[in-house]
């Protein structure tokens, strides 16, 4: 079969293997490349791998998939470049990118080492800005209680702020939320284009349980998540309601914090299917963050596949999804809100409101906007 001469071709450079799509950043990457593939874009995926392994599933949507080991030598901590950038550098990647003139989409500032090393004339360069990275790392430094980690995050934040100038070499910056968009628009003008987050925007049938419970779910390796969880545990110790804590990793400190409290339990997530069932059964989703960065894919996931959401300002402000959540910031507001939501039934009016608000996250529509830029 002859190939269409007008077929769009695209290199995508990913910071981590985007399958399975089970945490924030890779969810956006996976559903973006899937949607672009459905539109006929021929994708060559370059991805760094450091624990997730190779994924045959990606070959369904990509013409080629290249893997590169992310090496983390201790000496890279002393580089002038940010650690998250320096440890994602590869000569093989550079050589492959220079073989043609096809557009390149760099997923996050993390993957832009090639831009700092070489120029790519006569081709379109796009960067997906998943965060305002230096603000994100500054926030991590404030959330983490470990001295070495605090120091690392603070240093990394300063490096990222300096390094961000590499974005001057990009033709288009695909911003992920209104908050980030305003920042990049002020600095880079019309090159900043708001492309909402990609995720599986498909609702599931909600399940009822004999006993209503609230759910906290997140990666316990992220300091902001740990801080949010400790706040949630402290609140539920003062209520009569049940809280389920779910994560893919077991943490002894977290287990100790909930020990002796019959209403709080921990559930290790062994598969996406198990997590989906928890999302469907939970009556309330507890969403707290201490830094306003990006759009939290957990928020989108809860609004698509779950019932009530109670969240703080930094989680939902400037997302366009505020009216689908109950806002709470203080312990008293959370306690009052939790009591109120447990007394309500989740009905069709809530479902219809969410459908309306989530329309902006149509993956094929947003993929078409990217395709126009290629």
C-alpha cells in the first residue's frame, strides 16, 4: 500500500515509559500519542526507561519505539544542568533525531537536553509544559521534611529556573492548564498554546457499597502527597467515617500513622482494575495539594470515574472544574464538607454537570489542535 504523501510524521520524546498510564505525567503522554495516532499521525516514540520496562502496547500507536536507559550517576548532581534533564541525555537519541526533518514534541522540560546541545533548523519544535518546573520543585522543597531531599529540591529549582531559557528554541509551548498558560504566555507570547490534559475521558458505572467510605489515593514517594495524606488521616481520626488509603507502594510510616484506628485502612493497589473498582465504590474522594502546579490528573480521574470530590483551593483553582467539587481548606471546612457529602446521594444532575465541564478535555479535538501545528 502506498503511503499518503501528506501523512504527518512526529517524533515524541517522553520522560518515562508512558504505559501503563497509571500516574500523572504519563497519562497525558499516553492518551496524547494514542489520539494523534487515531488521527493518522505517524509517531516515532523515544522514551527513557528506568524501572517500568518495555511496553508492547505502545507499538499499536507508534510506527517505532526506541528506549533509552536513564542513568543517574552521582556526579550529575553537580552539573549546571538540572538533574532531571542531565540524566535524560543520550547520543543515540540525538543521532536519531538528526536523521530527518520531522517535527519533535518534547514531553516536559525534562526531555529537552537535545535543545540545549544542538539546533534543529527547518523543523517544528514543540514542548509540552507539564509544570512550571522550578515552582514545582520549590514546592517539593517546602513539603519534604528530609534535609537532603529539601536541599536537592531547592538546588534543582534554581537550576530549572535558569535552564528554562532553553524554551526560547521552541516554536510552540503546549501548556497544560490555565494557570501555567498565563505564566508561559507572559514570558513567551503567542508561542504558548493551551492544550488541555489528555486522559481517558470515559466514565464508568458507579457502584454502591454496604458502607460508604472516602478514598485517598496517590504516590507515596511524592512528598506533597505524603503531606496531604497525613492531613487527611488526622482529619478522619476525628470523624466516625471510614477512610481507605490506597497506593501502589507500602510505606511503614503511613501504616504506623493509621494503626489503631479501625475506621482507617490501607489498600495496596496491585492493578489498574483494582484501582478502578475503588474509584467506582468510593462515596467521597479527598484531594489535597500544597502547591498549585499543572492540572492534577487525579482530579480528572475522580471526576470521570468517581462520585463526590472535596478538594482544597490549590487543587482546583483555575481548572474550570471548581463547580464540580466541594471546596475546603481548613480542617473545620473539610470536616463539615465530609459530613455533608456523606448525607447526599450522587445523582444524574452531578453526572450531567461533569459532562459539560469535562467537554474541554476531548482528546481527539485537542489532538487535532496539535496536528495543525506539525
